[in-house]
């Protein structure tokens, strides 16, 4: 069974998007990759609309089983964090409208999954994504490579032959341990 994951590296100026098919044996193949760009001169509502329309198009065209989105993390630049969070919200809502499960992964989780070290730099991630996907050239810009890395990370962490996500459609195929973990996560979310 092949798992199709759409990875998103959210951002207002550049939102990386990548689709990867991953087989049970962890062999990953790139289906598509791109970056949605918006100009800081545009109004926030127009920038978010551009991202929303692009995500809708990618979801409809590639029909992923799950989305992997970079988890927003604290930075010194509050406006950057807000933009990433807003773009993430648009992406997550688009998936929710279609009943597609969403998984969030931190940058260090992605780096560790792809390179073996949670402190790797972007060049190392790009280099290994290129190798893992057997690409002739590295995906550019880095946002595109990061989106592919997110998709690979999710498939590898979920076990590409296992469940597509911890909740949502397809969750009945979870192992007992995965089901217990999913139940604990759901309970924690409800308690917030």
C-alpha cells in the first residue's frame, strides 16, 4: 500500500508544497513540488486567499490521504510567527473541509527524520531529500525541499503501510498502540 502525503511548509511570502508517495518499505517518490508566493505589498486577506486557492487546487488535483504541516514554533520575530500561523490555519481548514487528516511536525522532528540529526541545517535537509527522492536536482527554494521533507517525515513516522493519520478517515486501521496514542492526543486537545 502506498501512502500519499501532501507536505506544507507554511509562510505568507513563500508557502512550500510537496506531494510524496511512500511505499511500505519507506521508498519515497516525489509526485509534485512547488511554492506559492505572495507579496508583502498585498493585503493580508488577499495573501491568505492566494494560499487558500492554491491549497484547494493541490488537494483536489493530488488527493492526498493526509497532510503534514510544519508546527508553528516560537521565534523572536512575532510578525513572522503570526504569518506562519495564519497560513497554517488556511491550510488546515482546507484539509478539514475535505475530511483529510492533518499531522503537525516540528522542524527538529523533520530534520531528525530526514537527516538523523534534529539540529541539521537547511542545506543538509535539501541534500538528503534530493537523495531520498532520487531527484536529479535539489528542489528549490528551501521551502519546497522542506515541504517534501515534511511529507517524508510523516509517512516514515506513521509507518507508510499503517494508518494514514492518528484521527479522521482511516483511523480504524490503527494498531492498538497507535489507537491508544490517538485517544490520548484527542483527550488532551479536548482538555485545552
